[in-house]
C-alpha cells in the first residue's frame, strides 16, 4: 500500500502554565487536523477527567420543618448550597467522611472541614455563621467521580438522615481551543492548535491534558490489530521530537 508522509506536530509547548491555567500550542498540523485534535481533547477533558466532591451532608439538629439549625444565621438550604462550592482533593481516591463541630460566635469556613485523607483547596470559602452560644455539628462525605452527578443520581446512597448533594466532580472548569495558520518551510497552509485549560486547582492543566491524551490513545489502540503497526515516515530533516512535548513555564 502506498505510503505518503503525513505531517505531525513538531512543536508542542506550554506557553503559559500555572496550577489553575495553562495555554499549550502545537504545530504544524495537516489542514483540518488541528480542529479534530482540539475538539477531541476538549470533550475528554470536560467529561472524563475524574475529581472529588462532597456527595452528602448531615446536620445533627434542625428545626421541625427542616429549614433551620439552632444558632445558625443561614437556613439549611443556604448551608447546603455553600457546601456544593467546596473544592476538595482525595489523595488516596477513597471515600472520606469528616465531621465538623464548632461553637459560636464564629464564621465557619471550608477550612474547618478537616479529616484524614481530605484536602480542602478553597479553605477561605464561608459556609455559615454561628451565633454566640450556638453550636453547629455537621458531617459530610466526599468521594471521587466524573462529570456532574445530581443529588438523586449517586451510585451509593447517603447514610440514614443525610442529605445528598449535587456534585460537580470534574476538576476542569473550562476548555477553549483556537486554530491558527502555521508555516513549515515553503508550505503555508498548515495549522496551529492553541489549547487553553482552566482547572479548580486539584489538578494541574498539563497533568489533565496528559490523562486526556492517554485515554484517547487507549481507545484508538483498540482499532489497531496486533502486528499491524507501521512506523510513520518522516519528512527529510524532520526532528525526532514528533509526539514529544517541551514545557516552558
């Protein structure tokens, strides 16, 4: 079967990289393939990269109608909404249950949720305000998952008396990509892919991109029968950096 040279990116570089944001540029691509790669990576990043979130909460004491907790200025609904905003990391990827007990007067923040195996990324987030003489006793459960799971869709039911929470497990907040024109020698109709990734701080953008790339590769490998692999021909003088990435912060 005739084999023709198919241009692969020769430069893959992080133009900007921080714990929460990264901008990666790759070039040159054959015409149309920067769009194909960019869209594939975006879809995987937004839907498949796993993360952790609070899945349920349990208050020790609430009013008869279930709307307020004694000594707490906010109502229960507001507290639960604030808990959904807590960004956590589970280093061991195992479910964790932690308990919070505070006495007023005090402004309770996400940083008060301490427990073995649980790391709060936004500890300054306010959760509730406890009046003088008041007491807030709260138990929460965190676990690892993918994407967004509504309160009634969790695979594992919460403990008795606990309230399930809508959980945004994905650590990827936003992904954007653009396609620009690129030049290689005298050929001017190649393409350049610029990919921007925003995360919640629980995973670095370059690590998220690595996971997404590996997942796509593993899926495409299923369509390659054993023994059918062929080495791609490289254009004269093409460096051996094809498929490799250089990082510049």
